[in-house]
C-alpha cells in the first residue's frame, strides 16, 4: 500500500494525541497512588509534587489497622463472590429456558424481564428499602446480595440467552437421539460451550457488586457490615483532610478490580460490545 | 441461594426438566425479579400518591397528585433539574466527541494498541466513589493540582479557585468527571462499529483521491450512525441518573441545597427528611422525563443506513 505524506503526518498526530489522552486518563490514578505514599505533612504541600518526597507506608499501615477496614474488605469480597456465583447460576438457568424450551407465557415473561434493563437502579432504592425492612434484610449482607442479583439478572440473562442462541442445535439433536435429557444438554453441551459468555457474566457481575454504592449506602447502617465503597466514602467524611490515608484505602480497594480487569481484558471488550452494558 | 438444595438432588431435577421444567428453571430468577424489581416499581408508584407514614404505612394518607405538584413547585427541585440538564448537555456531547476521537485513533495501525486500549478502559472499571474522591483532591482549593496548573503553570488565573465551596463552580469538576469517566466506554463501542466498516470502502475512496478528513466525514460517520444514536440515548439516560459523584462531592447538595442533581435531592428528601412520597414522586418524574427524551432522540436521530 502507498503511504502518502499526509498519512505519515496523520500517524505522528495519532501518537501525540493518544499519548496526551492516556496521560489525562491515567494522571489522576498515578496521583492517587502517589499521595497514598506521602505522609500527612506533604499531602497539602504547594506546589504539588507527583513523586512523593520521603515515600512512606504509614498510610497503608494506618488504613489497614483503622476501624474495620479489613472487615469491610472481606464483606465486599463475600458480597461480590456470592452475587457472582448466584447470578451466573440463576441467569444460566433462565437463559436456557428462554433459549431452548417452549412454554406458555414465554414472550410475556421475557419482555417483563427486559423491563429490568431499562429501570435506573437508584429509582428503586426507596421501595426496596421498605421491602428489605419488612423482610428483615436491612443491615445484612444477604440484603445486598439478593438486590444485586435481582438488579443485574435481566442484563445477564439477556446476554447469556443471546450467547446460547449462537450454539448450533445439531449437537443437542445428537444428544436427544442418544436418549439424553434437557439436563444433559444443559450441563454437557451448552455450559461447556458457553465459557466465554459465562466469563463475561461473571466479570461484570463481580465488578458491579464490588463497586456498587447507592443501595449499600442506604441498606447498611452498621459499620461492621459495610462494604468497601460505603466505608471509603464515610472514611473520607471522617478523616476529611487525611488524603494520604483515604488514598491508601482506595488504592487497596482498586487492587481486586485491576487484577480481574487485566486477567480478563479481552472478555471485557466482548462484554461491552455485545451487551452495551454500562457501568 | 434458594436453588442450592435442589441442584444437589439431580434425579429430581432431571425429572422436572423432562416434564415442563421451564417454569422451574425460571422460578428462582423470576422470584427475585418480582420481589426486588417489579414489585418495588409498582409500590413506588403507589407511594408517590400518598403522604407516606413510615412507622405505620397502613395509616398513610392518599393525597392524589399533590406530591408531584409539591416537587414541581419546589425551587430546590427546579435548581436540581437545571443542574442535571446542564450536566447532560455537557457530558453527552463531551463523551461522544472525545470517544469518537479516541476510537478513530485506536483504529489506526499503531504500535502499543493493547496498552492504549487498556489505559483508556481503566476509568470505566474504577468505582464512582474512588474517582470522585480523586477529583475532589485534584480540585481542592489550597493544594489542588488543577489550581496549580491554572495559576502557576498557565497563569490563567491570579488566585486559587475554591471549586468545591461554590454551588456553581462545583459543577465544573462534576461535569469534567462525567466526561473523563465515560470516554473509555463509548470509545469501545465506537471502535467495534468502526471495525465493522468494510475496508474496501476506504480503499475505493483512496483511489478516488479522498483525504483522511473526507474519509471520516463521508464514510465513517454515516456508517456508524446507528451506534451514534445508541450512544446518545444510553449516555443521556446515564447523565440524568448522575448520583454518586454529586452526593459525595457536594456532600449532599451543599451549600444550601443549591448543588443537587435530581437523584441526590431524592435521596436527601427521602432518607434525611423522611418524605418518602416526595422521593417517589421525584423518581417517577425523572423516569417519565428520561423516557420522553429517549423517544424523542430515537425519533429524531434514527434514519436507515444502507451499506
């Protein structure tokens, strides 16, 4: 292919703009990490410095020993894991029914379920609060988990159903000829072939549950049962000017997310694109 | 979960599956969905017509549309709606524009493509709580990086700006945060659309002597129009639902409830002033407004695209 002079210039501009964009994107994070290594006297120094003077681990030691940070971290881990396992399981069952089985009311039920994708979750917080109160689910991690599963279920079922639809049905006919049941088809054909789809569901559900703030903020009042986002937000309120401490906490909270993200990077792209899922 | 025990009992499960097992498969999911999504949705509508009594809901007083009337005539709500509309008008075009640029740049044959992609996605996966706190620090009055750049590097201002204390100025970091956090996601969606454009079209255009700018305006933009419409609608819905960043950065609408978004106002009225009827009416007004805007956008923007 011919490379014109215009294209060469364009390529240079491309790199310059991309590097500029990446700097704007990453700078706040680098700054956050930098401040987490600064001792209190340097967090308000002017002019601000990106590379910390006398870097220290004291913020991490303080944050981790402070109040219930470890407890909050474990709460988040439990809630996110339980939500993920339940969602993958429940949405796979539903997606299988919607994709492979015939039953009266199928269309209606599917459209009702899709309604869930269109309702902004924050809008439901007030009635959910009242229902959770009746069911004694306030101040309980299970109260978070059931709501998270319900909120994310529509999207994940929709995603998995589309994924199941792409699996050729000849395989199932072969199973049926051999005398296999729906259960065999589901566990031996559909699930093994759907690993990428199931991964997408798992990743998105985990991140959603790990990061969710509005419902956890309303539903949990007791500090020992808070999840990380709520704990960090209130942490910042409490230690208003101790930014080093706050950013040590946020850096620790980001670690699982970054790990999940880097390991499953290619699934992310697929997930975003196939579902239009927004976080 | 509910189904945990049944799954262990495989033969029971198998039998049900064979005979009309579909409802059984749907039961756990639909149960959760009805309890925590559909029922709340209807319950909330009902609440919006009552002067809701939290201690004894049975004795709540039916007040017709008066919660709605109260909300619409509340100057604090009007201010919150104004802030939210401005937020949508700034962040939606902002995200689209930058995302399109990033996607077109990433589509080029460049080195380190994976690195650039990963870098741009980072904002998408980080929680709103964390990025809001980081922006609060960057925009802090005394030692914030933004003030340093504006005053001592670019010399654009003479004094440090107290971004977070002023109900109008605080909208600037909030809007910038909205754009900054959303660009990565929209760029991914655009990128997928760009990769669906057949390369022959560009090759034909080159033969016809088209430049890069012409390729973008005559081929790329018309062909990704459906994606553009999708993004405008989804981003607008997202913008009207702005919540966490406002709640944290303005500490719940301070000063004087002037810096609210619609949902932060809903939260404060409901959980601080315990006016559940007002809160429910607010969320239904917001939902109705979002629905209306989406329909208008889709009608205005959608046009068939032929390949």
